[in-house]
């Protein structure tokens, strides 16, 4: 996987805080602990956010890549 | 499958209690007994939860991976 | 297919009564007579259930796997 | 394709009357004349049924498999 | 492609008038001029029909196969 | 790619004005400048049309093929 | 990848400002920093736009290709 691949930007964010928007409009925020080529990923200390409020805390969450709209990652 | 793959985190949760959110917004809670690479999984002692209430109990349930939004797993 | 594959749990349920929830929220109940790796399956003596009432009886039904949310199977 | 494959049950129904439920909740009834592995199929003397009334007659219809929820087939 | 494949029935309808129902419930009617294995097709003299009225005329239209629900073809 | 392939009709329309209907019911009109086998395409001088009014002008637009319902092309 | 491929037009836009429309009707605007063959891409200085107003600023965002409707790119 070359350096200018979008997925590489996700790999570079391992251990950073990321925000994940899902197709059902829910937002998760947490520390990225794992990811793969199809954007399956795990978050530690995951929070579900609704209208900028923390709605629930989940500890560790595995999110299925095909339901992700976008991921906010730290600026490179 | 290397240790930092998201699916590996699911495999590590076999025999643990997990919470599964489906695309239709239903939530299942149960003990993870089987899983595969595309997140098909079986839960023992499965409960369907709606607005934090147990809505139904199903014994053993096979959930199709492509309909899963996220899975809460024990913290590693 | 190894013993801990989720699909194996479905194969083990051949000839047992199962409950199948579809993406359109309809529920089918019947005796599992055939299944394959992508969860296509046939039910004998199939009943369509709506709000815990039998809505229709279909004899034998072939259900397309990609529309299945979950399948309740006998406890192993 | 072995005898216990679900698609085999469809093949066995060639020339029989079948009922096909589509994802858009429409129902077609007709004589199955052709089918393939992904459930593409053709019906002769096809009728579209809505609330148990014949809504339209189409002669021969080719239905795309990926939009099929289930198919009622003759009991084997 | 053997004679009893559903797609073969579509190929046999080249130059015939067909009616195509799309997932968004729109209906196109026109002369089938091209088709492929995944039901991509072109219609000449295409009309878009809504509630049995011609809503628009498009000349030649290329329809993407994955959005097709069903195609009415001439009886074989 | 043989001459009677539907995608060939799209290739033949390079540099012609085409109208593209998307799954979200939006319509784009512009000059076709590029296309590929899965109907990804670029339009120059692209206009978004809503109820037969030009709603927006975008210059050059890349449209993802999987979201296309149909494409009106010049009559061949 | 030949010069007349639609994806090539996206690659040519690296470091340019682009506008991305998603399936959920949200619009992102930012500087394209990475892209791949299935339209996964990263934007720097990304802004989410709703009814022509900047609704949120995200820094760097990774957008999953399969949820993209279209991308406005600089005229070539």
C-alpha cells in the first residue's frame, strides 16, 4: 500500500482520536486501535454522540467498514 | 490474520458477552459463540433490546454480518 | 468449513424449526430443509408471522440469504 | 450443485407455479420457466398481485434475482 | 450461456418492445437494442411511464442493470 | 467489448450531451468526457436539473457509476 | 490506468479544491489529498456544507468511496 492511498491515512491514525460517521447518522468518537483495508475498525473508549452530546459510552467497539460514511482523522 | 486486524478483536471475544447493533436499529446482546471474517456470528442466550428494555429472548441466534453496524466487545 | 463457523451452526439445524427475520421486518417460521454458504435457505411448512400472529402459510419457501437479518436456531 | 442446495429446490420447480416476493413488496405469480444461480428467473403467464388482487398481467417477465425476498415453491 | 438461462430470454428479445421497472418504481418502455449479463441494457424510442401515462420521451436510454426490478419481455 | 454491449453505446457518446439520472432522483446534464465499464463518468459543463429548472452549474463533475439509474444518450 | 478513465480525472485533481456529495445528501468541500480506484479519498481543510452554509469544519476527513454520489473537480 503506497503512501498516497486513503487507507494509509487511516493506518497512520492508529492510537489517535478519530470521529466516525455511520450511514444511520450516528457518530462515534474514540481512540483508533485497529483498522483494515475495507475500513473495519476498532475504537477504544468509544462514545456515541448525538447532536454534540455524549449519548452512550461503549468501551471498545468494532465498527463494520461498509456502514461508514466518513472518518475525521488528525491532520497529517 | 495478524493481531492488529479488527476481526481478530472479534475472535478474541469468543465466549464473552457482546452487544450487536443491526442496520434496522435493533440491538442484540448475548454470549459470542462463533464468528467469521465477514462478521457473521452466533450468540447464545441472545436478548433483543429496545430502548434499554429486553424485548425478546431467542436462545441461539445467527446474525448475518452484512447487516451489522457495530459490535461492543470487552475491552482488550 | 470448520466447526466454529457461524454457517456450520445453520447446517446443524437442518430439519429443526427455525425463525428467520428479513430486512423488511417480516418473520418466517418453518422447518429448515436446505441452506448454503450465503444463507440462502428453504423452509418447509413455512408460516409468515406478523406481531406474533400467523399471517400466511406458504408450504415451502426459498428465502434469499442477502435479505436475512438473523435466524433463531435451536440451542446447540 | 448438490441435491441439498437451496437453488436446487428452485431448479426442481421449473414448469411449476411459483410466487415471488420482491423487495418493493410487490408479489408476482406465474409458471417458472428459467432460473439461474443468483435467482434471476423468468415467469410465464405472470400476474402482479397486490393485497390478494390481480393488479396486472404481464405475459412473460424476467425478474432480477438480487431484488427477490423469497419464492414460494411447490412442496417437495 | 445455455438456452434455459434467464438472461438468454433477454437476449432473445433484442429488437422487441420491452417494459422495464426500476427500483425507484419508474417504468420505461422501448425497443431493446443492447443487453449484457448483468442486465445493463439500452432502449430505443424510450418512454418513461407513470400511472399508465407517458411522462417523458428520451430517444435512446442506457439503463443500469443493478437498478432493475423486472423486465416484461415478449412471450417466447 | 463487442459492438452490441450497452457500455459500448456509452463510449460512443463521448463528447456528446447526455442526461444522467441518479438514485437520489437528481438529474445531471453535460458533455460526456470520460466513462468506464462500471459507468463511472465525467461530465463537462455539468448542470444539475430539478423539475426541468437548472438548479446549479458545476463545471466538471465525476459521477460514481453505482448511483446511476439511467443515462439518456444520443440516438445511434 | 489510461488517460480517459474517469478515475484519472480524480487523480489529476490531487491538491485541488473539490466538492463531494454523499448519499446522505451532505456535501464536503476541501483540498483533495489522496484518492484510490474505488473513490475512497481524503480531504484537507474539510468543510461540511448544508444549504450553502458551512455547518462544520473537520480538518482532515477520509470519505468512503461507496457513499459518494458525485465529485465536482476543477475543469481540465
